[in-house]
């Protein structure tokens, strides 16, 4: 995902959030909660963690009290500005927001007790290098079937056409290849419902499902999607997430 996209979103909305409304149904549990709970299970006041792809920092600031220190990296200068503004508002002192490349992080080997990645860049080899022996890697990522229906209507989008290539299996394979032992790996399918066309339009402006989404140019395509997926609960929008936990062996 380009840094220009995230810079644009941060400038427009003041962070990685738009004011769109929706409700959500989770038949198999809420993946963000599962991810957060598993991360906090591994936390303690004497541990140092790394957030790979921190965006506007909201998540990391919310869990910061559970760690001694968190280093939070991103390549979007505008997102980092938003994160530092929020940090000042919250008077937080144990998070270091830094502009760093996820594939060439400047910290030494075996520096972090935990490395986590919340829909950031996949960096398993670098995460393994940075993890202490017995340290853990925790990730929530976008599954291959996420928003498949709207991508099919638009004929484009993030991961377009890769519906049958399991992200979960790919992550497990790459984690093992990097040297980790996979402790937990689970797919989560759930559904969001947007009350109006305007809410869905606003949501799409702030996420990289279509990096080139344009409210005017894509109006007919979005209208076609809304017509096809409108329900009594709202406009149906199926989602897919993958949560994994892995450990670096002692030896």
C-alpha cells in the first residue's frame, strides 16, 4: 500500500478513521478483540514491544499501559503526525513513534519481547530477527475473501482475483519458513451493514480496498453494489480477517 494513500487519508480525516456508520455481526467472534486479547495475554510491565505499521497510533496508545515501552513504526509521515498529536493529548510517555521501513528496521537483533502487526506490512523474517528467544509475533491481517463482492462489481481492488489463495495457509507457511512456531491461526468471517449509500461511500474513501476510489467516477459502480446488496439490516458488506500467533524458539 502506498504511503501517499495513507498521507491523503490522514490529511483528510485527521487519522485512519472516517466518520461513517455501520453495525457488525460476528458469527465466530470479533477478530480485533481476539487479536488484542492474545496480545495482552503476552504483555507485562517489563516487556518491550514493536508495532509494525502503527498508522494513527490509536490502537498502540490504547494498550501502552500494559507494556514497559512500545516502538511504533510507519512510513506515512501524516499518520505519524496524527499519532504524535494523539499521544500529546493523552500525555503518553512510553510509546516511541518512528518513521521506519518494516523490512529494514534499525533496532538490533533479539531486541523485542513481542512484535505485533495490525494489518501492516508482512515482515516475518525481520520480525524473527528482532524477536528475543521465546518472544512472540502476533498479527491480524486481511483475508483473501475480504470485500470480494464489491471488488467483483468494481472489477478491481486490493488482492483482486485471489479469492482461492488462503491467506491463513500462506501466513503459516511463511512464519514457519522464517523460523517461528505457529501457536494459533484462525480465519474470521463477519458482516458489516452500512445504513446508507453515503456511509459506505465515506468508508471507502478512507480504506485501501480501492486506493483509487473516487466518489464521482465510481458512483455507478457503487450504486450497482448497493442495489444488489441492500437488506433490511443495511447494505451488506462481508469481511474476512486472519489472526495468527507465533513464537521464536529458545534454541
